[in-house]
C-alpha cells in the first residue's frame, strides 16, 4: 500500500521555515522540502550562522542570537500580516523558541521535531543534556551556547508562551530519547503531540514522507 500523499496547502501557499540542529545546515531538510514544495507550500530552510554553507567562522557568531540571526532575519522580513510555521529539529528547537519570543505575531505555530523544548520558568539552557552529541556527515564545529543561554532570562509567557506549539515525538531517537522528549512536553504547554513510530533522531532522513505529512497538516491547521 502506498503512503498517503502530503496534504496540499489548504488556502494558498503556507510558509514553512525548517530550522536545523547544531552542526548541520539547511541541507538536511532537502527531502522534506521537496515533498512540501510539491504539495504547494512555500519552504525556507536557512543555514544558521557558521552552519551549513554559511561562510562565517564560529567566532563570528559569539552569542546564541548571532547564531540564530538568519532565522530572525527571515521572520523580520515577512510582509505585515503573514505568519510562518516554524519547525525546529534537535537544538533548532531553541532557535525556534527565540524566534517566537522575538516575533510571536509572525509565528503561526512552533513545531519541535525531537527537539529541545524550553519552558517559561527555567533558564533557557535548561533542556540541553550534558551528553548531547551528534556525529553525522557534513557537520561543522558548533557551540551549544550554554553560558550565553544561562545568562538570559526564561522565555516569557506573554510572547513565546503564547505561540501554539506542536511536538513530534520520534520514538526511536537514541540522541534525545523518547522519555526525555516527553519530560519536556510535560513541562510546557503543548497544543498538539504527534508520534512518528519509526523515526530516529534524524526523522528527515529516516521518515521524510511521514514527517512531511505531519508538517503539511500542521501548516493547514494553524497557519
């Protein structure tokens, strides 16, 4: 039996912004991007600073906001009244949270795919596991910006907290195990929790079609 098709954009193209994890780049979303674009969605998968093919060395992105600036610039440039669905994978969940904190009016929903999900109580560095490592092809040296995140106040209820959140539980994840994913969900108000049973940490590689179907459905529901 063939897999169900990715849902087409319900009311015109929906903008979906895919945010990679630490050490990776927008390249990691290429399969999901092709599926979503074929269904009529507008997709951006930016390289964050000193990531992917972004030419900057890590020293030119000394703070977490500097690292996330390409995503922030995309949101800042959206036309008035347009909102995007932000999708963060792994460490990209913190970049999505920062974007939602700074531009809540431009975020239709924040989607966390096996991602760090901060709350509005603890320091911004709270969800990061000490033993968090990734060793995939095409990775670049990166930083978890723990000290910088620890120096910042928690994300606010009025801004980040007010954005609709969706969490994609990847049940075969060995990097951020399902138990820890659910611990983060329990500590944060999440509107919608979905499961991808066969997905490992890199769901965009292991289950790209199923992930794309979920993202298209979220876009049609929240945008």
